[in-house]
């Protein structure tokens, strides 16, 4: 028989510790977000559909994005035991400079439409965390304003080569003059992908309001207050802003982009140059031999060619082909710090986050981006400790198995 007794108040108080209420709504909801998916849920609730779908969506059937995320979920880790890891070092040297974490913020377009702090929030959070921030050609904050926000940190610039080449050349010169240290020469957008969510929503800059748009936005007055009481939304580096996203991209981009354009940009750019949007081994080898400083394995977050290769699956093959001395980075589908750890283990030198950053931005502005970084940092550190490694350099391919759902069909010759 269990001995019964009257509960003693002092013992109850030891067992029941009440949390002090927090009356700051933003801080409360951000602290309650434990994962990037939690931030996504908050972002969806607080952001009008057209802006949220622009961030969340991908091309056509969105298969590339779904497969990229599934690939990270289909990972099996192999931890070592009795390997003390009381502290872990998450820092890395990348493209001639330091980063406190093995990821940086990827370039994103239309950012201030997601939340009006836009790139200023991203650059400020990156500066505070000691990681690189990448500004897009289609960014809504100028090169010079990003530099002013992050004067002592690492700023990278993502370049589209446009039909009017002089626009691209001038952007390159401006970024160099502002002290940006790395250029992301983007090669996977000769034309715009078919982003069907945007077409259905009539997504454009400036926004094209419809009855559905207004009805959807009514429960989100905070977004409209921000939007209407802050400077006009426009591309900070470009002059033409009318039309749908696809129409603007098709007008700006050029399907004739070639290695000749790369040679010209390399002459103009004094810093490091990496090629973003590489999707096969052959191009990786050719670019290495051409003398660029690195590549980003990417299918543009699934926003261009649907059914494109999964960068995470491609990573080990590319690393083996190009060798250990060539910089290989990866993006697309990263939603957890464990995804980043797995990428480093399989040969990536660095990773980039896009949607994860924007979910935080939409959830809470600068504080939301800080929360994104904090969540990923915590997940990286915990995963490393559980694997029994104390530094990123200790991560090896044997720590990870990629479980394969999709296998190529053997074709008879």
C-alpha cells in the first residue's frame, strides 16, 4: 500500500513554478517559436496571402522544393559515443573571412513587402550574429543602406546579368565601392520560372489590389499600417518596378548569358566571386577550372525549373569531383540546424538560408530574424554535441547517411 498524506503547500510550490507573464506580444510569440516551422506558422498568420505565398511558394507543382526538404528529413545520423563535447565551435572561415556560424543569409527579392524592415533587419541580425548577409539585385534596400546597417560585418551581393548589361555592370561597381567582399553571380535565371501562386494572387510591385486581396488583409491591420506609413516600396537598385514578378524578371534577365559575361564581371569585381545556381558535376568542374572562387549548389529554392536536381543529393558527388580545396556552398530546403550539420558533414563549406530568414522577418521583423538565427544556432550546437564532435572540422561523411526515396530508373542501352 502507498502511504497517503495531506499535501504540504511548501512541497506543492516546489513542484509548481509559475512562469511570469510577458505582456510584450511580439516577444511572447517569438519566444514561443521553437522551430523554423513555428516561425512559418506565425508568419502565415500575420502576413497577407500574396506576400506570404511569394516567400513560401515555388515553381509549377513545387516538386523541387518538396523534394529538397524531404532529402534533409531523409537523413540518418551516426553519433560517436563517449566523446565529450561540453562546448562546440561553430565558426568557419569562408571565402577569405570569418563567420561565427556555418550559414549566412541568402539573397531574397521584394523583401520589404514581406515586412517593412526588410533587408535592414536581415543585415542587422547578420551583423549581430557575426554571419554574412547577401543582398539581392531585386532587393528593396540599397547597396549603400545595407552597408550602413552592417558597416563592420560581411556583406555579399547577388548579381543578375540583365538584358541591359550596363545596369549589371553599374551594380557591380556600386557593391565593390561599398565594400561588399563577395559577389554571387547567379546563373539559373535566364527566364522567370512559372510561380503559379504569384500568378493566381496577382503578385506585383506595386501590389495590385483586388477584393480578395483586401478581404484577406483585413484581419492583418498591422501589416497595412507598416506598409502605408513607411517609405514607398520599390527596388532600391533598379528603376523599373511595374508589372508582375514574372514580367519584371523576363524583362530584366537574359537567356543569352554565357561565360563571356562571367569574364567581364570578373574584370569588374575586385573581391571573391562565386557562381550561384550550379546543378551538375560537369559545370562544377568547368567553373573550378575557370578559376572562380567557389560555387553554390542551388536550384533557386525550387523557384525556377521544377523537378531540378536536389542540391543536397548532389553535394557529395560534387565534393568528390572538385576536391577538397574548392569552395562548395549549398542552399534550398534548409529548415533546421541539423540540415546544416548534415551538409557540412557531406562536404559543404557553407550554407545559405532564404525562406527560414523570411519566416522570421514576417513573424517579428528584426527580432524575428534574430530568433531564426538563435533557433538554428541551438539546433546546430545540439546536433554536434549529440554526434560527439566539438568543431565543424570534425564532421565527416561517415556521420551521415542519405536515405534515398527517389532512385534513377535504369535505362537499357
